């Protein structure tokens, strides 16, 4: 199976150039001007378009059991919706229950994901600790291509990792050459604030952001970074939503520590006014954690992305329908947390990033694919347009436009957080493994065509971390014998 993308402009994180791209057997075989088209190859005309690496969404939750229900989006429908938006790979989450074996949970999620249309990998959450967890982490890294572990600092009495778990797991990550990732919210403070608000009679969605103010995110981000700094391990902070958390990341980086920050498209573009909408269903549909913030936080996050202190963009794609959200009709703490976004991340970021002048096209590629590939040791197999890379590509039409609407989306959820947003810049074609999986005539996603992608241990950042830790290793004082 061969495809030639002809007449486009190749845009990567590093360069922009006119070139054709020839793909065969799922791999990019040539990138050069005016390539000869082999007999039988399918031709995609890309005149006036950009040819970029397919997007990598490093934070999704397909088929997630959570808060007494299961998300409406499965691995097939979610990855197919990703294709429609130019995203060709996801990194989802295995989340063991407390006291559940990590390996048991991992095998369960692998089974669910077999229906995926696009390539996928997993972060594995550490929700408790004993010697079996330590051993399972080693098995996952050495035998199953897992190189990142998730830590929820929120959700007390459920999956929250306390400081003991953080220290043990971060230390094990350092030994294994894995990246610890953190959901940074002070779970104890959130729990106390939830109880206080309920006691005051605030039961609706408007109480949700009040129970998770920016300070609880900033404190947890700072604590995780300082723990990582003491241990000498890099750390990745997911879904940064607040200026306080960004400030913690900047301080850590300015201190010379290896801190990576992720921001959601939703947190860049939606503000907390949604929670005060008089329509309960509308307000509840926006309940996610961390919550949407006041506008000044959005501007700070854009500056963090521009300056390189935030490295990746994600969605935290986690769909719950109106009936599921209604589980919290009389108690906001029981509203399942999550919103969608995998179909709209790239076009929303292009419209409000590239078209507004906040980002260059090359920076757009960096924050939508290349940086995630580098951090999680997928580069240049993913996140690049280069010979030998996987033929995961998007042909991007910068002149195409639409108005985002739940009525026309592929995502399996009744409300779109970007509803009514006019966007300019859309995928014309999306290729996964060298096959056209989304085209102007609609989806060509194939159930089960996605592959599980191993991510080797010791990504590039560990080259510096290992040397730095050795240089700073404590040395005994040699004293003369008495």
C-alpha cells in the first residue's frame, strides 16, 4: 500500500519546506520535491496545504470507569474522532483501583484498547504502594514498553497518592528511567472545601471551581516538583490550568530542574463563567478537574506555551453524557468529572494560536506532536516527517473553516465545550500507518487497526539527569584517623 502526498509544504517542529511525501507499508520512504509517483500509488493532492506530523494527544480517557459510571467514548470511537481532528496517536491511562495489581489493570485496559482505530500507548497510575507495585512497575517498563507513571494528588478516599506513595514511586521511576506524571491538586484541601460548600447549601456546578481554587493546584504542583527535585527525577505536570501551577513550573525550571508542563486546549480557551450558566445541564457538562479558570489564567497559560515553559497540549478527553452528569443533580461532588476535545484540539489551537500570532506553525507542530514524542521517547518514529518515521500525517488546509458544533461532531457526547466557535484551519486528510483514515468524504477509520506502541525507558532527558545526579552525589569528608 503506497500513498504520495504531492504539492504540499512540509511543516515540522524544526523546519518548513516544499516537498512531496511518499509512504509505503506504513512508513515514510521519501521526503523530497517532485517525487516520481510509483505505479499504483494513491495520490493526495496537497497544493495550498501543509503536511504535518499527525497529532499526539498525551492525555485521554477512553472507556474510563469513574465515579460510578463509564465514559461514553470507547477506544474505537475516540480514536476515530481524533482522526477527524488530525490526531493519530493517544496516550491513555491505566488506573488501578486501590490495592489492585498494576499488571491486572494493565491487561484489562489493553483488552479494551484492542478496538482502537489509531495507535495508542498507556501511562499507568500508581494509586497505592507496596513491594508488588514496585515489582509491577519494573515489569511494565522492561517488558511492556511503559515509560511513564501517573500520580493523582487529588480524589481523597479513592485514588489519591499521598506523599509516601509519591516518594516511593518517583524513586522507582528514577531507577527505571521512567517519567513520573502528576495530577496536581491538593486532595485534602479539595475534600475540606467540598464539605464546607455543601454545608453552606452550595450544591450546584457553580461550587465545583470554588472547591478547587488555583491555590490548591499551585501548592500541589510545587510539592510534586520539589519532591522530584530532591530525588533528582524529571517530572511532568498534566493539565496545568492555573497561573499558580505555571509559576511553580517556571521556578522549578529556573532552578535547573527538568520539569515538563502540559496544557489542555480547553483551559486555554474556556473560562469559569460556564459554571454560572442558569442551565444546570450546561454548567454540569463543563465540570472537570482542574476546572476552567478566570480569563487571566488563560492569558498566563498562552504565555507559558509561547515561552516554552509549557511543552505539550492535550485534551483530557473524558466524555460523560447529560444523564451521567445528572448523577450529581443535588450534590456537585457526584458530577462525573470530564469533558471532550480530541476532535477539536488541533483546529482550536491553530485558530487561536497560529492565526492569532501566538504560535508559529513550527511551534504548533512542537506542542501538538513533536514535544510529546520527545518527552515520552517516541521521536522520531512519531512527531516527525522524516524517512523511516511512521506515516502518521495530517494534510492541513489553512483556508478551510467551520463552526464547531455538537450536532456535527464525531465525539460521543452531547455537548461540545467549543460550541459555536468559528475556526479556520482544518485537516483535509489524515493518514495513520500510511492509510488515509479521514478524508473530505468522511471517516475511513477501521476498528482494531490501531497498534499498541512501546515507549522505551530512559528518554533523552535522562542523559542529562543521570550525569547531573552523578555530579551532585554527596561525598563523605575524608578525615585523618585519630
